[in-house]
C-alpha cells in the first residue's frame, strides 16, 4: 500500500508556514505500515493541483490532499478533485444546514462565500469536521482513494483519526517504535555509548536525532504483527536504556514538563517558578500538560530589577552580583518556593540578547532549583537568537528540576 | 522564469526534520521575480529522484535539488542527475585533492566512501563548498539548469548566494509585497469588505491567509523594477487599509507583541501580566521582543486559587463568581497593574481543558485589560486542544491591549 501527500497552499510553497500536517500524516502512515514515497507542495492554482493529483493517482493507492478547503476563491482543492473525477459539485443541503448552524451558534450569519464548503460530488463522501467549517471529502475513483482534509492541524488531526482511518482498510500494523528522550548528553557521545553493533543494525534499527530538548534515540522494528515487532525490539530497547539510563528522562511523547509533572504528582509535591530570562516560558511549558493545576501553584516573571526585589530577592544580592548571577538565580528559586508555598522553586535569569547586559554576554544563563534539602544552580551558555536562548534556558531549568527529583526518587 | 524545488531525504519526507532550506530558497527566488510553482519531497531512492527531476524538467527552467550529496550509500542525488543527463561520473582529481585536504586540516584521514563527493559529469560544473565536504553541481541540460546543493543550511546558503546566483542570469528583481495583519475579523468577512474587484485582481494581487494570530492580507505586485512594483501596489494597499483599518494592527513581520511594545515605548508606559489560563504565554510573547525589558515590569502566573488571592484578587470575588469569570479577570488585571506599579495590567483566566472546570466549558476564557481610564474584559470561546486554547487566549489578551492603546492614541 502506497500513499502520497499533496499539500496545497501558496503560503506553504513559499515556506511562510511550516507543514506540520505532513509530518503528522507521515508518522501515522508509517505506523500502519503504509509506504510514503512522495510529497508534493503546490500553490493555490487549480491546474497545478489537478496535475499533482493526476500524477499521484498513477503511482499511489491513497492520495491525501491537505488544505485548499477554505471558503475563498483561492481555495481550490474541491474544484480540482471534481475535475479529476470528471464530476460537477452540487450543494449538499445537509452540509449547508450544518454550516449555517455552525455560524449561528457563534452568533454570526454565514457569509455567502462559505456555501462552497457544502459542495459534494457523486463519488465523494463528506467527512464531518467538528472543529471548523470545512468538511473533508473521501473520494473513490479509478480504484484509488483521494482524501481531502482541511489545513488547520486541530481540524485535520481528529478528522484523520475519527473519519478517515475507520474508512480505509489499512494493512495490519507490524511496526513498533520507541523513542528514548535524553538530556545532558550529545549525539556523538551517545553513538559511542551505544556502539556500532546497535546503531549499525537494520531491524531493529537504532537512530539518534538531535532535537531542541535533547537527543532522541529511536528504536524501530518491523515484523508480521505489532506484537512480534515489539518482541524483536525489546533487546535493543533494553540495551539503549542500559547504556543511557542516567540521561533518559522520558519515552515517546513525554517531554520534560510531562515527566516532571508525573514526578511531582507521584510525590504529591508542588512547584512554583520565578523567571526573568525565560519570561514565562517555563510556566508555559508546565501548564501545557493536562492536570498541571495539580502541581503548579503559580509563577512570577519579575522582569525589572524592582519587580525581583518586590518578589523577595534581596536588593543587596542584585547590587553585589547583578541580576544575571548564580546568587540571584539561587535567591529567585528560594523566593518562588517561599512566596507560593510550594515544595519546589525553579528560577531562570540570563541575557536573552540581542544586546549584552551588565557586561555579561548574550546566551549566558543561570538556572536554579530549590527544594527539600536541594539547592542547585547551573550555568549554561546558549547560542542562537533571543527565542532560542529562552527555549534552551527553559529546557535546562526543567532538566535541572527533573534531575533533582530523580536523585530523591533514587534515594541518592 | 520558473523554478522548482526537489528536496531529497527520507527524514524530510517523514517529517523528522523541517525543510528550512525550501523556505529560504522560495524567498530568494521570489525576491528575484522567479516563479516557484512546485516543490517535491522524495526519499533516498534513485529511481524516484530521477522521476522527480525528469518531471520537473518538463515544466520548469531551473530545477534545484537539495540534499543527497553526502558520502553514504543513501546519498543518491549525483547518481540521479547523471542518469537524467545520460552521463557517467568520473572522479575529478582537483576535487579529490581538495577533499583530502579538508580532512587533513581537521587531523583526519578521508574515508574511502567520501570519494564519490569528488565525482563530476561532463555537463556539470562543480560548486565549491567552503563549509563541508560536498561540492554542489550546476548542470546545463536540455536547455534547462539543474542545481544540486547539500542539505545542511549553513553549507547550502553561502553556496546559493556566492556560487549559484552569479552563474544564473536571473531577471531583475521587480517584486513588492506587503502583509497587513488583522485581528478580530474572519476571513470571509474580510473578503466581503475588500470586494471581488480587489481580491480578483492578478497584479497587484490581494490574498488572505488565516493564521493563528488572525487573518493576514497580502498585497503583491510585480513589475520591471522593485520601485515600479511598489508603485503598482500602492493603490491596492491604500484600499486594503481603508477597508480594514480598524482591524489592522501591524504589517509584515510585526506580530501583536511587537506592535504593543512599540505602542507602549512611544507612550513611555509599562505593562504587567497576571495569567491563569495562559500560564505565562502572554509574558513569553511579550519577552520575545528585543527591548521588552523597557516596557514589561513583570508578570505573575497565579495558577492555584490561593496564589490568585496572594496576588491581590479578593477571595470573595473568587467565591462568588469562580476563578473563571469576568469579575476575577477584571480584578487580576487591576492587581497586575497595582502590584507591579505598571501603567497597564493584562489578565487571562479560563478553562484550558481537557476537562471542564467549575462547571464551565473547555475553551471559555476571559481576557482583561486595566489602564488609565480603561477597564475592559472580553469573553471568547476557543475551540481546539489545550495548547490551542492557550494560544488563542494569549493572542486575544494582546489584541485587547492593542485595541485599548489604539483608542487612547486616537483620542477616542
């Protein structure tokens, strides 16, 4: 079974937005053993969308068209698919009523241009979209399947899993993958620890990927069934874990904020943040995790020096060592803990750039953790622009908290 | 002149790495008036790379192949281009000497596998790569040009500007674009306000894009020179601004946080945040802007009810109306302003999900702004997952602040 992706949109073609849908669908297909050989990006031009679909039908079984289902004249995927199928769209009354209701429930009248979102062709089945106005299409033509899905990821993803997957008879999954997420170790050091016997093998395969939150190590195996693939991968997974144990903080989708949340919940402990450099990013990461109100009491972003003092950092420390210092970071973590009456306090201070500050270079950051019997400060020098420096410092702060909690868990 | 991009690499196809090169090249081509209609992503498979190049040669003048120039068996772009040109690669002795020197200068011996990076075919000109081992190729065949460049961006970009551009006789740049960023209005309403005369025109063209921070309206024009294009676009830009003025907060790269920062700096005023729902995201957005320490005094993320009370929200208000309420949002904004002694206070409270809270539905959010003579609260219902709800609320809060500042600027 071979699938092919066609992403429609001039803004995608020109790189103005990143095509995260394609990455999601590629993983989804791979996990079901469907081969993906081609992805084509084409602008908002009917002739070229038709050409791309025609071409795809010659070499793939499933053609997934993403985007171009909006209400404007530039949204041409429906027109293109109808042209490929040689059919004429008509307005589907049920879909139209649904659209009108969507607008009415939001206190607005449906603009006339949205009518085309209620179009249907004879060989198309409409795929309901609970999160937007554009229904998808599933078209069976020439013994192949064309699936049209809207561009916004929060509309596309539930439609893929709830509407498309049940309608496609995809082959039994015979693939197993597990990703180990590490922090505090580089890619080449990992390669050395794993050894070429692990990294050189084909099935199970072990591959490393440098990501913004550390190096990910992925073990993948394929076999007749998912169970057999899991069994095949097991020794490699055990070997990876044995070699990298002290660096692995989570598996698969568990980022540092998820892992730290799980650690805190298990101990019935809480955390509070005090961020200067990262400007709220650490709290933002923590609150992306469902249930985080169970462990995050609160946070502060005392950006100005006077705000730091108001939050409990001593004026003398700032005077003596500067706001970007080991000492200020330590006091901020302690102040966070105290002010919010939390078990743990996490703090960040540093120079985000573009200009240096207090004679300290861009990228210099101090991360601190204060907790029961714990008082840790670490220093990093992050390269990159302002946003990258913030992200690296936020990750380093969460990593420091993870490691502190882990030591307590291990009774060290 | 039409160019086409072919990105080679299984990890690109599977979405494991993001193709930032394509975005860069798309902008580069656009700025020189070269049309880009197609981008194809194909895995490390010679047959399919050949097919993609063959197809591209039928419809484009310049075919840019990115990636697949490494030393491993998986790197097949050279082989594919040679097959398309019907020529056999031979080892170029000058290139081989250069490669050996590259390794020697790093204290290593050249692995035998790297020899293929010194290959050349008769119709190819080698493009030196000062930052890596893979030279590029510029191949003239069938009256078209094929350019092969390595994948790593820090290798590709200097090669593009220093090696490829001087060799291609690209037309004089004659393109002008301007993007108007709006908030508080939907795509179809914008289309109605603009009218089909504007949106239906080809040059200058006016296109709308729904983005996470609102709808962007882009005016683009092409002419013999950039100045002529700017002049051609001027009436359309004026018409867009006249139709949408009250919704336009910025142009081109200026997001809401940049615009708000500029407004505050111009008035020598400051802001403080108090975020529940958004968990620090509003402060994070504000602090992504260079110089934001000039207007952000600080922020708080009082996630637990007791933290809100500690930050100055009255227990009675929370008791009576709940933490997710118009009243609590209003008090949070006032408390932010007061506690941080800032000109403006911005607050968010709501239900991020996945579960409802206090009997209130997921996605319900209250945003509040407190300032000199200003006391505004707005309610939204955001659809989507936890992260999307947070993002929408953060944007709505910044939009509320922008609008409040704008009214003062206009003396309303």
